[in-house]
């Protein structure tokens, strides 16, 4: 749906800028301005947090809306499979054909466990796949949780998981585990997903949607300000990083949840709401899944090929080489994502209608809070 594509578009743009101008974390900068620019682009890595928040909100909303249906599990898992698996396994097939991955990493990726590869001594070559593994683990477990508890209990579970994930990241960091390992483990990233899930659960309270929309601007300002303060303190002092870096990740998740609500407002309610109606942003959102996969693989290989050094030699400027590498990587990634979606993925997406919910004429009437929450969902889906 178009409104949801704007949120996806913002998330994938963050990731693209991160990988586009910050390839493989070691893009060389030869001037203070280039270093400042790369540091700013590195914030794009938190686009993954936005994807997680959005996924938690959307998936939990779907599950809450359909848990009274007899085909609850079948419908959810089959629709998710049709959306996620085709492009994912096509990517793995490409890696095998062109011999671009090790057997160990391929095996773990086939089982959606690539984020665990570091724990088994397997090099995590294509780092974007780790987040897809986290999502898949969430898909496997969360329907059971939503089906088994009341909405009120689900809110408490979400809050508990947010706190537990943050505490786990801090504990592992204090114990000396690498930041990369902590960043990719599923239990360590559930706070962002459950912030989105909590949003979906609260939206189904009596008056919940209006309450969320009313408080979204203040929440965005508070969380955004906290992120800036923590980031500035870390940059200035380089102290307390084992605690502050994990805290910053959770603050980003809260900020993105508030941003998601701000984007759901009617266009006449503000400049930000109108900005999220931009067609170009929806285009990036439409192809965001393929973009995420293909740009990650492309960025890895451009780093391996030392593309920046080659372009700098051709263009005579490191700044032009950085920009040229980014434009080339983003352009090729977008072309591949559009081709994959239009030619391949759409064939599977068309099958989702076989598992669509029943018509409104035969469905039971929704209680007022649920109907209002579904109205909010429709602005965010």
C-alpha cells in the first residue's frame, strides 16, 4: 500500500546512503570534509532499525486482526513465504552460480541463520542477510505469542522484550563481545521490532489511535533529542560506549516509531506528512526489498574490487570517486531491484490473493477500538 511504501522508502534510503557512501566501512577519506560527510552517512545504518520497527508494527497488526480466523497460521506463513522467499533464494542461487560465497555461509543462509555465522567461525560475507534472518526468526515465533495472550498481556511482553534486548546488548558489550556480533544476534535486536509491535497493540486500545497520533510529535522530538545528546557525548568523550551505544539503538527505535506515526497523519496536517506522500519516495519503498539485498551484495564486491581507488585514478579526485562509486552502486542496485520485482517477484505476490481475508459482508463486525486501529493501520500499510 502506498503509505507504507513511503516509510520503506525512507528506511532503504538510509541503508543506501550508508552503503553507497560508506562501502564496507573502510571508504577512504582524505580531507576533514570528507570525514565529516562519511560520518554523517554512517547514520544510515539505522535504517535497518526503521525496517525492524515497521515490521513489528505491521506484522503484529496483521496477527491481531486475524487471530480469530481458522486459517490464522496458514494464511500468515504462506503470505510471508510468497513475499520473502522467492527473491531471497534467487539471490542465493546467483551467489552459487557465480561462486560468490563459501559453502559454510551458503548453508547457514539457506537455513536463515546467517546472523549466527560469526558464532561458528564462518565469515559473514554479505552482511545484509543477517537482518533477514532476524526477521525470519521473528516471523516463526511471534504468531504463537500473539495468538496465545490477550492484547493487554501482549503490551507487557513487548515492554519486557525491549528491556531484555537492551540489557543483553549492554551485558555482552561489557563482557567484551564485538559490536558486530552483538548487532546481528536475534535476541539483541528484538527491541526495535517490539517497539513497533507495542505500537500496534496500543493502537487497539479504546482511543488508542487518537492518543498515539496526539503524542507522536512530542515523542519524536524527545527521542530525537536524546539520540543527538547521546551521540554527541560519545563523540566528545569516547567514554561509556559499552552502555551508551546499546541505549542509542533503542532510542532510535522509539524515534522511528514516532516518525512512523507522524508520516501517517493526513497531508494537510503538516509539511512532514506531505513529504511522505512523495511519489519518488514510494518508488524506493516499492522496490525496497530487492534494493536491500542487491545493494548489499554489490557494495561488498565493489569494496573487494577497490572501486574507489580505480575511480580516483581515472577521475583524478577522491571526492569524485566517492560520489561516482555511490551513484554507480545505487543506480545498478535500483535497476536490479526493479527488474527482480517486475519480472520475478510479482508472479509470487499475485498468489497472495489466494490467502486474502474474507469479504466484509461475511466477516464479523469489529469492535470500535479495533476498527479505529485498522483505520490507523490502513494509513500505515
